[in-house]
C-alpha cells in the first residue's frame, strides 16, 4: 500500500513488471486501520517512462510489512521494515505458515 495516487501506482506496477495489484491509499485510511503511522503528503515531480510527471502523495505512510494468512489473521508484522532484508523475513514468515 502506498499514499501515492492510482495513476502513480499503475506506472510503478508497469515499470517494475509486478504481477499483482497495488493499493493506492491516498488518505491513509487503510494504513490507519492497521495502526501504521501516516503524515501529510504533497505533490511531487517524479521521472516517469515518458518524462517527468507530477504525482500526488496523499499521505506519507511508514514502511511496515505484514503477512496475512488465508483466514485474515496477521501472522507477521515488522514495524521497522527495510528494503535490504525485508523480503527474506517475509519468506521466513511464509515458510512457517507452510509447516
């Protein structure tokens, strides 16, 4: 989930060739439901596939990671997620689910 608008999420998904849907949470409503801190966003310019575009960061959402099981229960939560090791921690949480 991201505070980015829908258009920016679509561009990011296409650029990164992601096989799943991204959630645009421009008001931070979903983030707040999970207790994730948010701050006021702003309009910014970013480099897109066809040049620079302006996008609206409705809110800044803290980087937290959740793994939710098939029953909707949160089985893993990391409030200090970082790009370098987050994927490995998620894989470990998923492996525990398979046991």
